[in-house]
């Protein structure tokens, strides 16, 4: 009988585990999408995505979720943009200006890792306290600030990891040609890491548009379209939450339809970012 090499057996076991984990992941994704589609597709129509809620909408009557769709896009988009304004400078500092053995950089990365693991409801409570201290009511501005605080650690650490794999030879060559550190950061490092930076922004946007706990007390909810930073704004996660709490099957079905719309929006953003990333990879040195 042929003796099996222990190293080969170990490799086969771990390969089997990796394939099993991949199968579970893909299967879970398809199961979630299938359930949402099965329960919500029959309630999804053109009126639902082009109209705001009308009288009796939450009792199964006419109307739609246009207010929540636009509100989610505006809130998540503005929060992501605000987070980029702080996350990108932090990532550039950690990789291009701080030394490799800088204690400040180490503590900064550790702090970002800790903040990235904080539950979103904690950010919602912190944002609510800020709003009380500033005398603000639930509004688009309050929700934007809270969601920006929530996605900032994830975005900053993702950008940090992307910039760390940029070849140091590129920055050294730029410095040798007389480029300033700021020019090297913006014209060399950012350009080289642009596809990865776009992915980091997408991850933050996806978390921001799909979170409900952080905006429950900060963004509020309204049946109107978003029109002012100081007024409440509707979001799809909260619309789903409120409709699932209804005892009416019609309203619960609309909740699954809203969940399907949210899933489609994230899918469109993901596919769009991949297409843009492929175009930007022509600037990447392999």
C-alpha cells in the first residue's frame, strides 16, 4: 500500500476547507438574494420606486419608497465623501510621512482597528450626544456626520493597507527627480493605488448605505424627499425596519421589495466600481 505523504495530506485537508468555506460563502449569498427576490419581487413595481409614501402607505395602500432610495444615496454618498476628506490624508501620512518605526503611526493604526470593531449603534449613540450638545435635531446633517464617523476607520485602514503595497522604488524615484513629498504622495502613490483606494471607498459606501442603527436617532425619518441638511431624511434600512414591524402581509412584502432595491443598488455600485477600477489599472505598474 502506497504511503501518503503527511505534507500532501495536510495540503489536501486545507484545500478542502478553503473550498468548503468558499462554497458556504457563495451559497449564503445566493440564499439571501433568492429569499429576498422570492418574497419581494411580486411587490416591486414602477410606482414603488418612483413615488413617495402617500396616505395609508404603511397600511398597504398606494405610494412608494422614492424618499428612502434618494435619502440613502444622498446620506451614504455625503458621509463617504466626508470620510474620504479625513481618511486619505491619514493614510498618506502613515505611509509617506511617518517613519516605519513611528510609535504615533502604530498607535494610530491600533486606534483605527479598535474603532473599526465598534458596533454601529455605539456610533449612533455618540452622534446623538453630539447633536444634543450642538442643539441639533434629527437631520440629514446629523446622519451624515454619524455615518462618516462610523465608516472612517474602515476606510482609513483599507487605504492604509493599499498604500503600503505601493513599491517604495516609485516614491524614491520621484524624490530623486526632485518631486516634493506632497507631489510624490498625490501624483505617484495615489495614482498607483487608485484602484485599491476606490475599493476602500466602495466598502465604506456599502456599510454606510446599509446601516440602520447609526441613523435611527440621528437622521430620523420622513415621507418627503431630501431637501435640506437640517431636516430629517428617510433611508432604506429604516424603511425596511418599519415595514417589517407591520402585521400586514402587504406591508411586510414591501419591506422585502425595499431590501431587494437596496441589494440592487449595492450591486450596481460594485459593478460600476469594478469597471472604473479596470480602466484605472492602466496607470498601475505591475
